[in-house]
């Protein structure tokens, strides 16, 4: 019995990868072996990037909270320590938004914490 190569599935697999490589420069978009490597690396970077984005946002929030707290005479660490002791359960994302866009509300939080 002859060996079946299943060209339909192979072509579909290659087509999927080549479609992911749309917009790449030069042979990365249309040569199978080069496109496969480029797409694989891109998917690795995108996976890592989803983890890095969380770190980046946390550091941004901390910088914003620190700037807001220092306007009211507290450092970031003092503010967060007192916040946890007071029992207010506001996360860094919310606090950073208050510090940036609603300074009067952030001031009220700082006064409650002091």
C-alpha cells in the first residue's frame, strides 16, 4: 500500500503559519522555513510580552501613587503601610487612577489613612 502524505493537512498548517507572517519583511513573509522560524519567535515574544506588561503597569501605578502621596507629605511605602493598617482595600490600579484623574478623591483617601 502506498504511503499517504496527507497534503491537505500539511498545506493547511503551512498556510496558517504564512498567514500569521503577513506584513513581515522580505522572505520572512513567503518562504516557509524562514516564516516558520519568524512566527515561532514572534509567538514566544508575545507570550513573554503578556507577562512583562503586568510588571510594567504595576511599576507605572507605583510611580503615580508615589507622586500623589508625596504631594500630601507621605512616601509611597509609608502610604501603603498605613493604607493596609487602616483596612482600606484599594488596589494599586484604582489608587493610581485616583491620583492621576481625581486628586480630590485621592486626597480624601490620604486624609483617611493619616
